C-alpha cells in the first residue's frame, strides 16, 4: 500500500498525467472505498483515464485485490483498451515503486456484461455462446423454412412495425431478431404476448423454432445469456461475486431493463462487502434505444438505486474536454442547447462542456455544400486528399485568411454518415461510393476503410468462399431447381457465387474436391481458405469479411452438425441460403484495425467512443426535398420503427413499463439530436459539415422558397424554428 499523496505524485511524475487542476476527475479517482458514484462524463472528458486511475488507486492505495473488482464496458474494444492501459500504467507504477508486478489485467473480470456473464455461468454448466451474425443466420434459416417469409400476415405485421414500409427478407429477419431480443431485454411475459397474437402468430413459430434449435444444441445467443445470468442471480449466492467490493459500469446510458436488474443484483454483493458501485455515462451520447436501451435508467439512476437498494450515489460531472478545439466545443454546446424540449430528457443540472486552459481556439467549424452529389463528392475528395497528404489549403473570407490544416502529418480522418452503404436500396450510388472511387483515382496508396459499405454477401471474398462451398457440395447444379422458392436477392446472389467460383477455378486451372454426400465443414474450409490468401491481403475490409464469414459458418456448423458432419442439404439451407439472403451484418467488435492511416467511412453509431483529427459529418448529401421518406434522418414525423416495437411489447413487461415518459415523436427527435451530438464531438482539430445546398439554404431551388427542408443536423428545433438560418455560423469552403 502507498498513501494517496504518493499515488498522486506517481501519476504526475511517472504517467505524466496532472489531474490536480481538474477537481471533478480528482473527486472521481480519489473516492473512498465506500463512496458510490454517478459520473456523467461529457465527450472527450478523460473518462477512460479516470476509470483506469480509479482502479489503480483501489489496488495501490486501498489494497483491494484485482479479483474483487468487476468492470463492465459496452464493447470488447473498450474492454481491451482498458486492459491495455491498466497493464501499461500498473507496470510503470510498480516498477517505479520497486514492487512486484503481480497482476495481469487481461485475466481480470473486465469486459462486456456478456463476457462476464459467460465466465460466471461457466461455473454452473458448459456455456457456448453464438455471436450476433451467427444468430442472425440461424434466424434466417427458420424464417425461410416452409417459405414463411412469404406469409402475407407476417409481411403485413412487419410492414406495420416498419412504419408502413415494405421489408425484404433480410429486413424481415432483422426485425424478427430485434423483437425477440427486446422480449428478453424488457422482461416480457412471452406466453401472454404470444397468446394475444393475431395475424402475427407465425412470428412466434419462427422464434420458438429458433429457440428450440439453440436449446437442442445447448448454445445461447447474447439475449439468452443475459436472461440466464439474471436467473442465476435470482436463485441465490454466486461464488465468483461473493468477494466483489468494487463494481464499475461504463456506458450506463445504453443499459436496458434486463441489464439494470442484473447490475442491481450484483450491487447487493458489493454492498454486503462495504464496497461501492460507480456508473459512468452520458445521456447526450445514448444511441442504442433501438436495442432496448432506456435513457431514464441513466438520467433517473440516482433515484432508482436509492429506492431499490437504499444507496445514494454522489453525482460528479466530468465536463472539461481534452479532445477538441474551442471552436468545436462551442459548436457542440450550441447544438445540444437548441431544442428546448430536448433539455427535459437530460440529466438534472447538467453543465456545458468546458475547454481546458490548454485548449486551442482552432479553425471555425467548416461547411461544404454543393448543388449536386457529383460536385460535392469531387470537392470533398480534394479536401480529404489535401488534408491527408499535407497539401497547403488557404481560403480568405471577409478579409481574413484561414489555413485549413490538422497541424500534423497523416491526420486521422473520418466521414460520418447515417448509413455508410455505398449503393442505396434503389441501386443509386451514394457519397461513400464516390469518395472511395475518387480517392482511388487520385492516390491508390490512400486506403478507404468502410467495412459496412457493401452487403457482405456480394463481396469478392465471400463470393469466392461461398461459391467454392457451393461447387463442392453441388458440382452438377442439382440444387438450382430449388432456387425458385428463394427470394430474388438470394437466388441472384447464389447464382453469382457459382459463376464467380467457376471463373476462379478456370483462371487458376484448379479443381476442388467434391463432397456431395456428407460434409466436414472444418476440413472443407481449410482447403478453401488456401484459395483466399491473395484476396485477404488486398485490404483490411477483405480480412474482416473473411473472418466474419468463416466464423459464421463454423458456429452454424457447430450448432447443427451430427458427429462433425453435415449433409449437403444442411450446408445449402442452413449456411449458404441465410448468408445469401443478407442475414450477416458487420459486428464492429469483429475487427481490430488501426483507423489512423485510413480515410474511414462509418455510421455515426460506429464512431461512438472514437476520435479523429478530422471529422466530416454528412448532414444531407442524399436529401433532395422534404419528403416523408427522408424525414426519419432529418426531421421526424412519427415515433418510428423503434417506438412501434416498444408499443407492441410495452403492455407485457413483467417489471412494469420500460418506456420513457416522452411522446413517440419527442423520442424520435431526442434520438436524432443525440446522434448528431455524438458526430459533432468526435473531432480533434477540424469539423466539416457537408451536404447539398438544400441543406445550407433550407429549401431546394428558388422556386421552392416557401417549402422548407427542416433538418435537426443543421440547427432546426422541433418547433420548426431555424436557429442557424442559412448556416451562417459555419465557415463555408
């Protein structure tokens, strides 16, 4: 043990971190062991630093064993970052102290709630958990069984959930999977819900078949895992929790109802050991309501835990921003304060983001708006290229000259958009497509990283892998006659796979071993992967697609094989058809790629927790008018898909209402405001808003002067007041 003063001195001298001038950080880090905390951490406020130093203080000053500490994070990446930083800093501190380095934080209970649940449940039984992409593939197989995807009543129900928009088979599958997860996350009385079903009764046949399939193979998806963990906690004492005295929960603003119940049961152990619980989050950065997150669980946390467990946490606001320039901070503060109704959804007495004494003023927030997508993509590509390679950019406005530069070589760059898809559902090329294409023409050494830009089933590497599997199990195309029962996209994809693989084998003058009867997928994939080497090395994206598709196939194989073997029919219907139907999506935790060297294109959701030197936010490159079809991403007209699902399930929760008090429309507006707040606070040096001139001037063309195109992202409040008229608050380039 060392003294608190000694610890603070080491932090400053060895780790080169000075928190003496940040009272909120110091208060959070140096809390007594029995002090519970509710930390509201604004963007760039050093949250990770606080968490790591808080844990190290417990170990070095309070003499708490690492085994007595649990830390939950929202993603595997966040857990890895915490562990890496703790290993590094702990090693530096113990070396300075001449102490033995006794802890490896990689083996600690630091991770996602799912990973911790899995580890604890492993003491009770064998636990085999499938990832989201495999879960989606298995659900797709059950949707396609008996051609359920063509059931008119089911399609009508999904359309109702989907805001009266028709859904293809892949979208139907996604909605069914979401409903099933929400049944778990919101502690829904499933039997009551099912008994009151009307036209959607087939939905529950699909869900029941999916669940039975997982149960038969003794595997669980993440929702089942959390529910099982909760049931174990309810049953009695859990040995691995018996000595827990510190519980730290990160990103609490994205907690769902089931997770809150789990955390409160874990807090009972902490309380019994005279320890503490600390939750950390930011209501303004809550983005996962569509996955069951309920913002009031965070904003009303102090009251909820006080009523349930007689604990009164100390509220701490981390408001000093160490990430961004003063111009970006001021812009973000202005944006989050525009909508008066939104303020009601925020944590009580929440202060603004503050700059520090070392914060640079920085460039004004920039705006790039053009008449059409072609002009915008050309000029934006030139800007991104010049910033990346360090070419000088100077502009003069109102007699003042600005140098547009990130002030460093090879700055990290991200283009944030509502959807990173390069081709729209109507086969139109989007801004991400043109940026990738234009940059490749300018300099093929600049890598564009956009793993969500394409439908994974249509990529070259997935076409090769799945095409070779198809040729192996069906070399004579006898299954082609079965394609007529499949959705058009699925049918087209499988035909293109076969064509791609045949062409590959012909060009390479190779033959593939066929296994038309019984298939050992592990052996077959080992052979096929030898053919993928060059494609995998082509790009980070290909490596990600390869990893995801191989893992999907292996997990599905594990869930359905008999004695390690599958029939060709099983491979076709249980593996290839779900993949071809678009059931597989990119899981961000699947890849660990450095984002510094690329020009990254990603959704705003993907960017959460990340930061870049240069951030470009697309506020309307594909918004041409004020039609209903674009309202959900600029100015909502109804509660939207998430609200429809909440309303469908709300009356059946076993724990009372899980929905916030706000109206459906207000929830949709609040979600959109949070989304753009997250986008605007990712940048360190340069923030650029881009879109069409219809976004800059608020209407399309002079002949539509009175037909406004309202957009939350450009400073409209929900009462249709434009606070940033003509975006005069931006430096236009």
